[in-house]
């Protein structure tokens, strides 16, 4: 059987290294690579790509491994986690460009992101601090924001995107309401809400329509922005008398999501339930909280 056609593709078919109609420029490839990713991810990746492509100052197809290594060396003043994020972003882009046939080979294949210390434990607030953070907030809207970030374990982007149609009543009982969120990776999940949190949220609605934001910006029309929510959380943290000033300045909305995971696991919540509530893609991600705050240690078997 003649298999020569398998070895030599017809002249009218593109071969790897030709653009093949998939993209006409680096900019278009970057746009295709970002397509469908979360807005916050797009912004972060755009910043990483801008920094990298400005440094090398040449088209992607002409970038060498040596130039990539020079760029990585230039990141030496950043934290290991920031270096890893920058390198992983570049690897993802070049891998995508290679897979669609835009690049003849992937120069980033031998590049490895640095390992870095897991500092998750440093970003988990004690339960007492979270309770104080909420209790000392006197503004009803801001208090509801803090309780929803913690009680439902929402990401700040999920909270900011909520409309009143996303809140649905469930009837009487321990969980009279629920919130449906559009989360990371384009996944939708529904989280039940306690009676106290549900009532606080509903009391904010007044005459708002189902299409209006749950948390409206007072300075501009539309939804409250993540930056505004971060400011609310940081201000609330600075009121906690037992918290160091430097630590309070670092507290962000995501710390309340960390607290939800850690505190619920501490109280005996099944790990798969916590995974579903937070919208983690893998139970291994949720399991990080067990490692960050272990409940036991072999030290109790030592004579010290």
C-alpha cells in the first residue's frame, strides 16, 4: 500500500510554521488566547504579556530561549509567586500559539516556573477576628457585603456581578434563600443562605428591579467595583482592635473566602461540600486548607 501521501502533505495544505489562517499577528493570537477567560484573568494576563513583549521587543516567532531566560532574570526583584505567575502566563500563551500552528515550535517548553512557599496559612483570619470585622461594621450595605463574602465564600468578582434576579427565596427553614453566582471558568453554582444573611440582603432591595445590581456603586452608575469592595474590607479590618495595623492593611475580600473554607472545615464540614460551595474545580484545592491549618500532628507522640 502506498503511504507516501502521509509523508508528504499536499501542497495546498498548510504545514506547521505557516500562519494557516488562524491568526495574522501576535496581537490577534493574544486576543484568541484570552478569549473566554474571566475578565480579571484577562486583565492580569494582558499586563504580563505587555511587560514581556516590551522587554524582548520583537515578534513572538523570533524570540529565542536565551531572551526568555534574560527576561526571567529581570524578574528577580519580584516575589517567587509573582515570578511564577509571569512565567506561567508566557508558557500558556506560547503553548497556545504552537498548538494552533502560529509558531513553528514552542521555545518555552524547557522553562520551569520557580517553586515558592505556600503562605495560605498567613491569610486565614481567626474566627473571632472575622466576627469582629462584621460586628463593627455599622453600614447596612457594607455589613451585608462582608457577611456574604464570608458566609457564601464568594469571590469579589462574583459578589460585584450579582443582580437581584440571582437571589431566590426557598421558603421557610434554616436556609430561606439562595444565591446563584457565575464563577471562575464560566461555571455557575448556587449557594444557600442562612436566615439572618438572607434578611439583611433582602432589606437592601427596596424598589430595585430584578435586573439591577444587588450592590450598586454610589459614585457611579452600575455595579460596585472590586476595587471599592476591597476598600470596604480593608477599612473594616482596620477597626479590629486585636489586629496588627500591618496585617489589617493586607486583608482583602479573598481572605474572607479563605476564612469560610478553613472555619467550616474546622467545624466538621465535609470537604466535598466545601468544594461545591466555593466552586473549586478539584477537591485537592479545597484540601489546601486542611494542610494550612492541621488539626493534629505527630508531635503529640514525642516526649517533649
